[in-house]
C-alpha cells in the first residue's frame, strides 16, 4: 500500500515539474517574440532571414 502511494506521489511530482518547465519555456518564448516585434518590423526580420538562407 505504501509503495503505491509513493509511486503516485512520484508521478505527481514529475508531472508538476514538467508543467512548470513548460510554463517557463512558454513565458520565455513569449518574451523573446515580444522583444523581436518591438525591435523591428516583421517584414524586415523575415526578409533578412530569407536573404541569409538564400
């Protein structure tokens, strides 16, 4: 019985940790996108990427 509870607790902890990491990554990406948008118009940004890839 105790082992089962411990297993459940471990699963819950790993799930919470995964969710926390996902939230942090999501927030980080949002901040980066906002900074890029405020820095320069998207058109210039896209064309510079296209030129670099060409």
